[in-house]
């Protein structure tokens, strides 16, 4: 097991190094490639063949054994596919302190009652969904629109609550696709009206 773990560390280091040679856009372009490969079903996952193609198309050269080691490591649930957001976060790493501070600030803005998760009650008054097209057409209530909005934030157990861990995972994936810190900061400030 320890030699396998060391193998993963070495392969990850090689992938990072190869992507860095492509410049600041390396990881972002890898994300675009994976999204294009996933366009058929939109599940944000790639199979082993798509995984290898995505890496190769972005200048990452790995042996079939190295690609297999990396794929197995990122196939967290053993379903034969890799969630490419998780993979991109694994390659880039966690958001830096500046980005994480804004991610935390946005969470605290929504977690109005301080219970450690965001639910529809927290969103009322902070997120206005009365202009949501389905609400305006009478196809959905405002509460349903709030629940739908919450589900987009990686609600793993689909309980209508976004924990701090789920929020952080979601924004780590967003962060991994944005190379420039200033752009990420502006995105967060604009999206959530943070000062």
C-alpha cells in the first residue's frame, strides 16, 4: 500500500509539472477538455479511456501503468469513473488563503442562524428567487427554487442542506478552474455581494 501511495505522489507530481510547463492555463484547459469529453451525459465524470485522452490532449505523457494508478486513486467510489472536478482540485490543490477567506465569508453570509449548514430558511432574504423563470411562470414555488439552487452546491446526501465541507468542496472545484486570484475574488464579491 505504501509503495502504491508513493507511486500516486510521484505520478501527481509528474502531471503537475507537465501542466505547469503549459503555463497558467494548463489546468483550466484540462478542465475544458474533460468537460468536452463529458458532453454526452453531463455527469462530470470520465471513464479510463476519456481520462487518458484528456491528459494526452493536454500534453501530459504517462505510461498506461501511471495513468491507471492515477485513475484508481481518483476513482473514489470505485464506480469506474473519475469526477473531473475532484481530479482538478487534486491536481491544483486547495484554494489559497485569500480565496478560502472569501469562500468562508460567503458561507457565513448565508448561514444566517450559525448552525453550520445552509438551507432554504437561510437563503430567504439573502437569495431572491422571485425572478426565477419557473417561479414567474408558476411552474415552481419560491421554496422549490431555493431547494433547486441549493442542490447545485454539491449536496451529496440530497438533504436540502449544504454543510461547510460541501460548500468548500464546491468552491475548491470552482477555484481550480480559475487561474487568476483577482478574477476569483471579483467573481465571489460580485456573485455574493461581498465587500
